[in-house]
C-alpha cells in the first residue's frame, strides 16, 4: 500500500505547484505498481482516495511548458466524488459508483474467493 498523503496537504494549502509535484510523484509510484503487476500476473492494483481536498478545478494547462492553472474553492475536504481505478486480476469487480467503505468489502470477497478456490 502506498499513500500520496502530501497531495492532501497541498490541497489544504491551496498550493497548485505542490499538488502537481505530489501528483506526478504518485503517478510514478502507480507506474511502478502496474509494471510489477504486469510482471507478476497475480497482483491487483487499486488506486483511489479517501476524499478530495481543496475543490480544485483545472482551468488550463500545457504539458510541453509544464504549466497548470486551476482554482481552489476551499482549503478543506470537499464532497466531490473520488474515482476508483483498478488494474489486474478482478479489476472489473471495482466498476460502478459506491461508498468508499465498499472497497474493503470487495477486497475481502476477492480474498475469500481466492483462498477457497486458489484463483
């Protein structure tokens, strides 16, 4: 398990540069996890957040110039839904819209199935 906790800090501080740097770092970590899952064949990678912070709206950007413009609507947690991305075996079990606590139940169900059948 890896956590990009400093993304939350940047959202609370409404610091665009910090949020972008932390998101890029988190993206590299996700890339490493996916490469491992590809080489392993038995690893499920789940990417999500426990909440959104800052109410960030992206307004403009340019990858070539390394430019991102946005607006924060709060320095607190918001009610914005967070996505769940899954990659690897059983990744399709994470489709849909649901409360974040459901992720635990879905992981538990997969582990129980795996232990009872071996796949």
